[in-house]
C-alpha cells in the first residue's frame, strides 16, 4: 500500500533591493509642500480681494459721466460724418462757402437772365438765397443733410422758403434738364465729367456759371472777376 506524501511549496525569501554598491536601498523620502513665506502685503491684498473681488463699484456720478462721454462721442460722429465723408469719394467736393465777391460775380455774369436756377453743391445756401432775392426760382442740391437742413431753416426764417428750395441729392443722380441757369463751385477733377453731363441734359437756352475752375472744352462767353473770385459764363449749346 502506497502512501501519497503531500508536497508543500516553500516560499523563497525575497532578496532585499540593493543599490549600485550592494547596500540595501532605503526608501526615498516624499517631499513635503513648502508654503511661500507669508508677507504683510500679500495678506493685505488677499484680504481686500476677498472682501471686494470686482473692484470698487461705480457710483451714480460715474455712470452719468460715462453716459455723457459716450453720447458726446456718438453725436460728434453723426455731426462730423457728412463733412468728412466727401474726402473719401473718388471726386472730393468739400464744403467751402462762397465769398461775397464770388456771389456778386455770379449774378453779374447772369445779368439780364431769369427763370429757374440751380446751385450744384449749394452748401449753406448763399447762392440760392441771392438768386431768390433777384427774382430767380432758385433751388439748391446738396449731399450733406445738415447743410440742407440749415439752409431750409434759414430760408424759412428769411421768408424765402417759396422761392429758395433745397434738396439732399447726389449731383450725378440729379436731372438738370429743367433748369435755365446752372451754378457750380466745382473742383478741377470733376469738370470734364460734369461738362459731359450738362452737355447731354441742358437745353439751348440754358446758361452755366462755373466758379473757381473753368470747363476744359467749352469756350466762355463772359469772364467776370479775377483770381479765386473768377467766374466763367457758358452757353453749352451755342
């Protein structure tokens, strides 16, 4: 009869870890978090931030001043925009008021004329007013809305609102066929294009007065004044 002898597995003792020189390796120490040294200024700032994290609140006066500043900036942009934008156009026609001598020379050139008159780029309306006072049915076209409003209000104040009218219009989109007399304070760059437009639209009885710069091809029938006050009178269809 055979007897099975149970076998047991003996655990082998683990060898201790050693370092490069054979000595038992010691466990590495875990570094502890080191807090930065406290300072009075840091603690004071932390206390202030905790008490008021969003900064000081704006009082009523501050809000009022902010509103006034913002509103003034918007109003200034709206008011000045129409005076600045002409400089951004391909042909810049800035607002430069006519001198007293220029106004007198215009109507000296138109002496004996009557009927309707249009001032292209009428500005503050002084040519239109002078035309209405001399018996013309005067009309001004102007792109700047503030100048149009100003001219309309002054015409009403002076009692000229029936004979001196104004409209906000683009020169190049305006129909000039029904006017007997045309006045233009132009710039040199626009005169060739304007000459072609007037040549297409005006009738045989129309006259044109150019101020500051003459037309390049038409021959004037009269020249009045000198220097910057010179005006040229044309009959395009003759």
